[in-house]
C-alpha cells in the first residue's frame, strides 16, 4: 500500500448532496434504522467503479446481450428438455488421424441378409421409456434434463461369464432408442427419431460395454428412413475404443464387415423402413466402445474450443465472442466477429463482410469439422490469415442449432421443424436461432457489402464435397456465382467436385439460408455439402474422409477467398472463360440427348441456366416444413372454433352515391307496388264479371311473365344509373305502354288489371284459343274478390 494514498483515503470527504438526500429519504421510510450499519454510497450496476469506489464515466456492456463464459470459470452446462434423462458421466474423445488411408468397403456378394425378428423373439436389453415423440411439444428445459434419480436402463449382468452387451446413449448427441438381443452376439437396434417428431433417423451415436475379444458381433439398425445411402457404395461405420485411446492414443476409425443397406420387409399399409447391418470384432475384452454415423462434435466440444480462444491473449484481440441469442432450451448461440483493428474509420468502412455458419442440421457434424478448420486457420498468425483479417470482417455462427446437437437430433430443432426451411420466418420465439441470424445479416447488409455467405452441411447420398448456389438473374454478373466453386475445386482437386455443384433455385428450397440470403442481395450465397463418406477424386479416390481432411477444406475456403479477391483479375477471368466453355458443352450435350440439332452461335448464352441443371437431391425438405409443433395444436383448435362459430360476413359499407341510388330504387318499387294495388282495386271486379275467361288468361300470362319483368326493371335502373331517376315518369311510362298493348290485344278493353308486360311475345295468350292451364289456379283469391264492390272502369291518363 502506498503511504501517500493511505493518508488521502483517511481524510474525511464531504458527502455528496444527492446521496445525503437519498439517505435521509430512505431513513424516513424505515431504512438504515440500525446504528451499526455503515453508511455506504449508492452504486449503479451499470456504472463502472474502481476498487476505491470512484465512478468511471462509462457504462458496462449489457450482460444478457454480450454475456460469455468466464475464462476462469466452468463451462455453461447444456440445457436439456425436462423429459430427457441424462447420465452424469462426461464423455471426451481424442482427435486422431489414421496413418493409412481408410478405403471403402468392397462388397463380396456373399453378405448375409439377417432376418428381422424384433422383441417378440428376442430380449430387450436397453430401452428408453420417456421419449417425447409426435403429438407432444417442447415446454421447458433445465441443466441435467429430467429431475429425479437416473435409472439404469441396461440389463443387470448375472456374473462375470455373462457376455450381454451394455448399451447407453443418454449423453450429448446420443440417440439409441432400443436394443434387442436376438442371438448370443447379434443385436437389433432402433434409433430414436428427432424429438417431437416421428421422422428423421439417419444419425446414430451410442456406447457399448462388456465386450469380448475375437468374437464376431452383428449389429442391425432396423428403422432408417432414407431409401438411398452411402452405405450401399462402401461407407463404413465409425468405432472408438476407450482402451485404445488410453493406451495407444488411437481415436475414431472406420470398422465393419459384411455391410449391407436393405429394405425391411414390412406389411402393406405400414411405414417403409430400411436396415443397416454390419459385423465387427472388438479389439479388447471388457472394453468400452462407441459407434457413430460420423465423427461426433458436441456442444461441449464447441464451448471448450471457444474457451481456448477467449483465454488466448493474441487471438482474443481480433476475435470477439458474443451471444447471438438463446435457443428454445436456453442454450447460448455464439457469434464470432473476426477482423484486425482498423487504423482509420475509412479503412473500417471499406471492409467487406463474409458470413459463415454450421450445424443448422444437428446430425451433420461434418459441418463443425470444416468450421473448426476454418477457425484454426483464420485465427492463426499465418500471413494469409492476417491479410484476410485486414480486408474482411468475418461473422461466424459455429453452431446454429445447439438444442438439436445436444439431444442427438438428425435434422430438427426442439420445435420439431427443419430450421433450414424457415429463414423467412417471423416467429422469433419459435425459431430464435434463425430469426436472429437473418436479422444480424440484414443489419450487416445495411452497413457494408457481404461478399460471401456459406452454410456448412453434410450429405448422405453423394461422395465428395460440393456447393449449392443460386443462378444470377443479372446479365452483368452472368456465371459469376460459379467462379468461387470452380476456384475451390482447383485448390482442393482431391476433395471438391465442381461437377456435383448445382445452382438451381427450387421452390421447395425458398426457405433455405442460401436462397433467402441470395434474395437479400448476396450474390455468392452457398450451401457447402460435405459427404459422410469420402472422395472419388485424385489421390484420395475410394477413401473415407478424416477430420483432418474436413479441417483442411476450411483452410482451402480461406485460400480461395484470397484468389477470388485478388486485385490481379487474371485467375478470375480465366475461370469465367472456362465456365462459358463448360456451359456451352453442357448445352450441346442436352440438345443431343433430346435429338435436336441447333446452331447456338450468338444465342447460347441466353438460354436459362435452370433449364440445363437437374434438381438438388439428398434432403427431405417437405417433411419438416410448416408451423412449429406447439402451434399446430393451437391452429387446429382455432380452425375448429371458427367452423363452430362461423359468423356471416358483414356487408361492406356503401358510399353516399350508392346509398342514394338504393334509396331511389326503393322509392320506385314502392310506387310501382302502389300502382298495382290501385289498378287491381279499380278494375279487377268489373272486368271479372264482363270478361272472366280473358281475365284468367291475362292473369296467368302476367304471372308467368313476372320473371321476365324484373330484369327489365333492373335494366332500366342500370341505364339511368348515372342520372337521377324520377319515379313518377317511370310509372307513367310503364302504364302507357301497358295500355297500348292491351288496346292492341283486345279492342274496347281500356285497362288491364295487371300492370306487368311480357318481354316474350310468344308467351302472350292467342285470341280465340282455349288456355291449357287450369281455371282454378287461384280459387280462393277469386272467390274473395268477387264479393267486392263493383266500380266502373277506370281510365288513367298519362301526361308527357
């Protein structure tokens, strides 16, 4: 302690007037009653204080927005849905690169096709009971998942000679649902579907214990859903031996023989399933082994990596870790901003942006390994990495769907939906990861140009690595979206296949990240697809990809960015010329397949690129589209209530002009009705006595032509719609014409008792012809009217 500073601190300081006022004010309401309580200055949680209590004139960063785990504290534990049981053991696998290439399995044709017998003829040795499926939906989450004691699901061994395998999958990214022992060393396995769905079984990751050496085991997964798989063309499952990792530093490796992928024989009307079977010999007795569809990369693995970056004094200077948002379960979605500090504001404003993301599909862990390779390089002290950080701002979301990764889903989030079909969503609460990512990119586009967007995925049906992009509609940038993929294929010729790339924008892919970002204005918007299998190219032909192969592609992405943005445009123009030549050959090939000969000179570049390319394959997009699961029930209830309480539609409000016209029409109809009544009262009885036969004819003729009269009235209304209607003139016109017609029909008869006139002459009664209809059509009316007082004939005069 410094003596001068101690003396200064001991001096009595004058109280702050505001703090003194607040002290007395709170004391009045009962605070600070204890005389032993020291009077301390009030502090704001937002103002920064030093250790002597002095206030610094600046604010802290808001905790919820920029919170990140402490570099000295423990990692944030994953949050699970409350239905999920989670074991307390923490798993950790070492990274290892096989010294020799791992070749594809070559089928012999003698592989056994096992009969699927199920638990009726077998013994269930492992089964998850409380697993949320279709019909339920996510409600809440907590660290550790389900409350209470974690049960032992595996069978209890009867002694050291019991060779039953002990299964487990209640850990991060695990998804085994059930294991049935059908023979001594043969097991049928059922995978758990994505939570809150009944779909998507492709990814698998589980543990077995109590192994026996030099014994051939057979495992058969019985509920896969995809009709095509890389297992049909040589892909092998992955195995990890804990004893080999501890003693020989050997990690995940490709293992398996007698591999077959086949259709399960199901009864008519039932869902079609596909099976994967393989045999294996474990390397040790009493070993703990793991099987997986691909190299696992969990949420805890990501947190450990980011913690090492935060603790690195050099990397933390140009890599800022932030919280983009919280997932449905409350897990952190991290956002990394990577760039070197700019010397001037102009230099900072001139930087373009690059946006990268991964693991929107949680079962596609190959995306995380490519992302790890990219981050390893861009955070290194390589001159190329430093140059990239000087000219770009990198926005990186390394794990878009942490909830799905934690629970072991293959494709969906806890909303039971595929997030890569909802980038246009407005449901922030249901799809927070996607909503905040799109919003972040939208704000970024307002600040600067985004040169490239790329989302890292995995592909289950095709080998190699390739890109899906979007054909540009702007002739100025024709074929420019294909230059980056072509450059990448030249930089990684043994891994990346340009022939497998596709740039067609399909309607079913409108909600994907690449299409939405492309429509937002990012020309180079891609989905990078990396195979679960391996390569069919160059020196790596017919070999499986390792984690090192995938990480190397992250480096090649950085290398290709430098080539793409090179001020010397030689490479750029060479690739553009090559693309035009390739496209012209493809067009000629298409016309030859169609049997057409066409001279394309001068016009071939006007052909739509989408007509040449086939659609992309490998994803079952429509299966996970629509509202989140919890909103489906609400929407159904709302629709039912609407049907039960269906209200009549209210008539639209009328204008003043329409109301006036309607008022005039109503007045006209009332006067016409009044005129009819007057005519009937005046002439009906006398004419009934003098001319009964004709009256009946005339009456029936008038009633039969009533339907034709109404359109005539409407026609009159429509003719005078633009002008004012005079009801008296209309009445006079109708009566005058009626009088003339009746005088023509029957000389001496002055006025008819019916004011209606038929528009069809053929319907008028013919003189001297007996009517064909019945005479007693209105008997009651005529009998009643016959007793009325007889009036003389009434002559009605109309004036012009």
